[in-house]
C-alpha cells in the first residue's frame, strides 16, 4: 500500500569526493578521483582507499562522529533548522554505522595485549560509538534515538526507520543517515576476504577485481509535509518508499539470484505507488566485486529491463560501509534535482554475465523517481525510493 512521502528538507555530505554536497557534485562532473594508501593508520598492506583528504578533528572525538557532525551541520543549514528551532518539534535521530559501534576497539586490545592491563580511555571512546545518542545529546534532542549497525545497508536502513517514524506520527522531523571512517580493522578484514583491489575500483566492469574502502557521512533532514509547510519550506524532493529483505544466503556473499534484493525493491516501489517503468535511474550498490555486481546487475535487468539507466558512485567515494546507503540516497536525490547522473567511473568493458552496461558518461535524465539499492553482509538488502516534483 502506498504511503505519504516525507520531505527531504536538507542534505549534507562529506566523503573523498568533497566536503560538501556542492564539492561532491563538482567532482562527479569532472570525473575526478584519486584513491591512495591510507594515512590515518600504519599498514604494510597496499590497498588504496578513498580517504577524506586533510580532515582534521579533535583526538578526543571518534573520527566517524566528527565526519557525521560535518554532514549534520550542512544538512541543518540547508533545512533552515537551528538547534533552538528543533526544540519546538518532535525530533528523532536514526543513524547507521559499522566502525563506530563494532570496530573501534583495537586500541583497547592492543593495550591489553602489550601491557596486560588497560586504561579506561579506549572504553570511553567505544561507548561513544552510539552515533544517534551522540547527535541527540549534541542538539539536546529528546525524541527517539537509534543507531543501526546492519553492515553496508545501515545508512539506507536508517532512512527506512526514519520514514516509518514520520509516516506513523511518532516524529515531525528525523535526522537520518550514516557515517563511517577508514579504520584498520575493516581494512585488514576486507583484505582477508580477498575482495579489495590494488587498483581503483571498476563497478560493473568485466575486469573488476575488488572494492576500495572509503569514508564519509551523509545526513538527511526528513520531515512531514505538515512540518515543512509550517516552517514555510518549499519541498522538491521526497523519500517515498523503503523496502528491506534478508536472503540469509551467506555470511558475506549475496544470493546469486538476487531474490532478496528484488523483494526489497518490490516493497519499496509498492510503498511509493510506483511501477518499474516509473524509475528513471538506479544508484546501485555496485561494490566492484565479482559476486555483488553480477547478482545486482542481473536483478536490475530482470526487474527493469535493458533500457534502465544505472550506475555506482563508489568509483568516486569508495565503499563507505555504514555511510554508503545514506550518501547514495543523497546522490540520487541530487541527480533528480539537477536532471543528470554522473558517469559510472572506471567502467570500460561490458560483462556478458551481467548483460547490461551502466552509464559511462554524464547522462541527462527526465522523470521524477529514482531508486538507491544497498546489499550488505548477512544477506541484508535495502531499497530507498527518492521522488521529485
């Protein structure tokens, strides 16, 4: 059953492609990307990453949270919301992550292993990994605060929860999105899985051989139309549908037939009251791994046919883990607003096993609905529908 869309009144983003949404769109326009070896930690491995260049933050603050605050500030500014204005509204916070809540305790273990004892500071940092609580406290928000840790669909799932809070009347406004940092543990872990590339990633390309990790944050200010109207905010972008499905096929690999992803897309389109022909483009998960791109590409072909415009923006940002679903929903929204999608950078040769090619150059679009997909470890699949006026 179709639901009432919720307004996107503000968006903020930071990643390797830029420190604001405007900077990021400029990088997309110029096809600029430059993955390099990580600088935030020492390693003997040589997998390039998409690190936010020159990003400096207080050593007392977790890098993931610092990234989230940058995106949050931009999103609130665009939405015309000050901390004081939020006090008069029912506000929730729902943010996705992986590193902040699972993978930021390396210093604790190192200290214990080397010294046989541990100081409390690493544990204090670990407890600050609840991004939603941190943001809620920062803004003095008293509404629901939820941090979602659902691997690479976390940011998309956070948008889905926010949509539910708004359509059921729990909140007037929700701060939704995701954030993650370049971190030693996932860097080594993805390397151990043999899914990282020594070269810049090539989503959906026949010769793709793995992903590059990235970092960043994407924050959306979502609100009901009644709330936006009461603040005299003109709406041109909406979250209109969300679907989730778990195929439980494998701990890290997607189900080859893509049935879980298809189920999530079908639910999202039903919520939005849309048909496959209404979707003008898909911002796909597109990790540049053999299994993901094959399963996802085939599934999109099955649902939408061979005329679909689709792409992955991970060639510009790397795989930002818990931030990916939020950042890519923002990119989809901005593409609808500007009437064009960027090139699927890194693509050169058609993979016959997928059966269709992503857009390889900047491409004009005409229509009002876009889909952003996320595939995660554990068989988690999420789909977010963005619509415009």
